[in-house]
C-alpha cells in the first residue's frame, strides 16, 4: 500500500491483479492480512476475526479474483490466539475464498497450535546465508509438512556482491542504508561470507546471487526463496539458480564455514 502524487491511497493488489489477469491459471497468487497502516505512518498488527473477514473481501475485490491461493498472516497478533486465527482460515477455505494459508515470522508454539486447528501450508521467514536463526524450526516444518518461504534470501541484496560500504541508497522506499550489513563495520564482519560466496560462484560458473539461492534450494526441497527485483535481467539471473547444483556435502561445508563467522545482518544476529 502507498500513495500517489495526489495523496491517494494505492494498493499493490490492484496492480498485481491487473497484471496477472491474462495468466491467472498459470500463477500462484499470495497476499497477506493482519497489519494496519496508521495515519502517522506507523504499523500495528490486527488479526481479529472481524478484521480478517473484511481484509479478505477487500483483497479479493482488488485482485479481481474469487479465491486467493495462499493467504498469509503478515505478523502474529499477541492479542489473538493462534487457534482463533486458524479457525477463521478454516472458515475462509470452506467458503472457497482461500485455498491455503500461511504465517509470517511464526515460532514453533504458534505454528503447532495454529496447525492443529487448520493445517498451515507455509511459513514465511527471513532466511539467507547471513540469517539462519530460524533453522531450529526446520524439523518442525518437516514434521508438519509446511513449506518455508524465504524472504530476503540475499540479505536485502547484499549477497549479490554488487554493493560496497560506499553505496548510497536513494528513494523513500529504500531503507537499506540503516541495515547492519551495509554499514562499514557490518561489511567488514561479512567480508568473509562474501569471499566464500565469490569462490563458490567461480567454481560453479554462476553468479553470487545464484549461489545464495541454490544454497537453500538444494538444502531442502520445501524451501522456496522469494527474491525481489526491479529489473528483468535480475529475474532471469535468479531463475538460473535452479540450474546450479550443490551437494549435501558442499552445503554442509558452507554451513560449517558460516558457523565460524561473526556475521552482521538486518533482522537479528547470525549467531544469536
């Protein structure tokens, strides 16, 4: 959601719905509920049942579709029990408004409680070579047959190797200047990880971005990275990661090397 030059509220769902209308049957459409944009530009969470019911109808209308393939709870709401949220998801499935649902930034307790009421299809968490603190959740995801949708799989672009501490990010929507990995101190901490990634890229005749994606694709078949991009050539490059093969032994060596590094990254600390 955002505003145009006239101050009018705009929704990404309007643009996505229009763009995907000709290929609706060839794509999976996912959207989220549970975060409210306040007049002072701050955000608040709200997963009350009545809020969810309003949100789903608004999303369906803006997207111009009858059913959403994957409906995420954007953030967990401490004031609403997971069982109550899951109950509404079951209701929406029964009504034919959603096909599956997921949770963003879920921990094990929340996931188990929600899944017991209405099976969860996916958990969307921050995950990259620099951000591995959700790996203890992996056995639970396998047990419950839940996919991990990895956002920021290249640490907000850092693992492409295209940036330096001198890089300045422009535009109101680009907030990377304040991220630890883009500070001079953070860059020095992460330099060894970039070196490891660069060596692998040369060995595999791939780009650093492709290696960072292949690392998680080859690690588990149920990890789905969702890298963002503004340029068609970057999209094509990312698709190429599917052609890069890393063996279990290679992944284990990469993880062991990363375990020995004191890494800095937005969203947490790799050794926390």
